[in-house]
């Protein structure tokens, strides 16, 4: 499958995720969706990300989540993030939520991160 097609499917699912956020009574703002390679390399050196981030392929987005009263939800262990992550992953088997990264052998917990993996 071509990268463009995967990016289009990802954008579609991001739209569904955004609708889901608002239907749950939350709100959000958009965080980083595209990351230049030089930024990914810098984040990797700072241990804040990885060099081969899917942000570089326009296949990842970070969302800043706010509760019903407009308060930023900074605690990544908040059940509302897990709810969004589970919904995200239910949309497609290639969708992965950053809140499960450590459980799946990763080195960082990234609950505001939503990505589409490249099919093998």
C-alpha cells in the first residue's frame, strides 16, 4: 500500500477520533502532527522521542485533552486518555495508542499520542 493511501486512512481515523472526543463531552487541541527529521533527531537525543517517529511520515498526532470544564488533563494515566486510546485502536488494527507503548515493550509512556503503523 502506498504511503499516501495510509496517510489518507490515518487522517480519516483522526477525524473520527476528534468527533469521539467531543461526543464524550471532552475537548481537545491539536498537538504535533508532522515532525521534520531534524526535530525527531533532536527529540531522540533528549530522550523525548525516537528518530524514526511516525510523525515524520504524517502518520502520528498528539492531542491535548481537556475535561468538561476546560481543564487540561495532564495526567496521562487518566481513564479518559485510555478511553480515547481504546477507541483509536478499535478503528483499525494498525492504529496504536502511545499509552500502551511501555506495556508493548517501548521505553516511553505517551498517552497523548495516536499513530498509524505501516502495514508489513
